C-alpha cells in the first residue's frame, strides 16, 4: 500500500498561499449570505441552511467545505455543519464579531488593487488613484457609499473592542481632561469617561465622522454633559487643550500628514501634557501576519504604512515629544507613552 506524506511541506504551503484569494472570498461570501447568523448552537443540514440563507444546497456545501478546511465551521460525520470559534466571529451579534472587518478587507475595490502590488512596491506609492482616478476616501464617500458604510462599521467594531483594552491599560487617575484625536465615533473617549466619572473629554475627527458619534456622546447621551465634539482635521489644526491626548491608529498616512498631525498636537498641548499614541506594529508583535497584510493594503490604497517600533519612535522624537514607556495594549496594538516638554 502506498502512503502519502500529509505534512504541509513547501510546495503544498505555497499552493495554499496563492489560493489565498479563494479563502478570503469564501469568508466574504459566508458573511454576506449570513450563514453564521443562520446557524445557531444546533448543527444544521446543508438543505436547511440553504433554505434560510436562500442559496442552492450543493453550492452552499462546497462553500462550507472550503471554509471548514480552514477551521471556519466544521462538518460533522452525519453531514451537518456546526460552528467553530472562528465561524462564530462572523455572527453580527457576537460581542467579538469580525463580520465587518472581514467584509472591509474584501470589499470590491480591494480585488482591483491587490494585483498591482508590484507597481506600488516598485514606485513606493499608492495605486488606488491610478485605478479609480480618485483619492481613496473621496472615492469611498462619493462613489461607493456601501463600501463607506462597511468601512465605518468595521472601524466602529474595531474601536469598540480595543476601547476596553485601552481603558484597562491606561492609568488616568487624577486626570481632568482627555482628547481623542482622530477618534472616529468616539468609543475610546466614551470608555475612558465611563471609567473616570470626574473626567471631561473631547472628540475630534472629520465632520462626516463625528456626526455619527457614539450615542453616549451626542446630545441627550449619558456622557454628553462631559464631552465636547469638534469637527476638524488634525492635520490642519487641533484646537484642544487637554491633560492627555489619545492618538490611535491614525499615524498611518504619508509621512507629511503624520508630521503635521504630531506638530499640531505639540502646538496645542501644554508642557507636561501626556500624548499616548496607539498603533499596530509590523514587528515585535504576535499579530504580524495580520499587521503586515494591512501594511501592504495601506500602501495600495493611500500610500501609508504601519510602523515598526523604531519608525514610530523616530516620528515621535522628531516631533519633539519625550518618549517614555512602550507597552502592548493587546495582541494587535502597542501604546507609546509620551510627554510634551517644557
């Protein structure tokens, strides 16, 4: 009897890698079809699942079998399918849901720019504008409203999940005021205000972003009396004085934009103010497969980059900030604690 070595040796692994698009597309299809939401704690037959999500049973089985081979869902001996830890993350009601992250990373525009990665690497700039004849966020907001919605939901989901970790990490006892710069819908500042009932906060982001701020921060919300919402671009001006400035996941643009944002923080802040920069790193992190992929996507769409520990330190010190401790927030984020010198 002939035996076959089943170990994932180099040729097999490379074959799997070059079919990575199929894996991403399968996750996207399951998310868009709502398969994870249709499947609860009880295993279901493909026929019953197909009836709920309105697909053909035979093709749904092919999709689920491909996903199960990656650990997303599992096929039982009787032919039914059940959840795994990963497939539950595609449910919209899961507290740790990654449904919108999965959709965002596989939006239609991504399939048009990934094949041009060699051009982006060769020239060191984004290729999105070559493909769509438009700046990335202008395109999203004017030409692709569904994709913009997915982006906003993905960023909100990510912020909600990391906000808990940020609030747990930071020692803000005795701090009177905190400013969340480029803070999106304000989940981080909301979490900090809930933890510290005597503290006041400010949320600053673009007009189209803050108009959809967390309901807790808007008029009538539980935190509205202790927060100020400012519509603005931190690359142009930061009209905020605070004891602590939080800058999370926005120093990923081109270097000029990053320099301008940090210079505006330095200009606005009083001597002794704390500046806490929170970023994904592409080195010294257990999430390198994810962060290095996001780094390449940033190159493609806006010409930006995720940072190494050294590149982040260089930009903070070039801005005149005094760097203190660098600590992991979770498996995906690091916090760089800085102060504004006299």
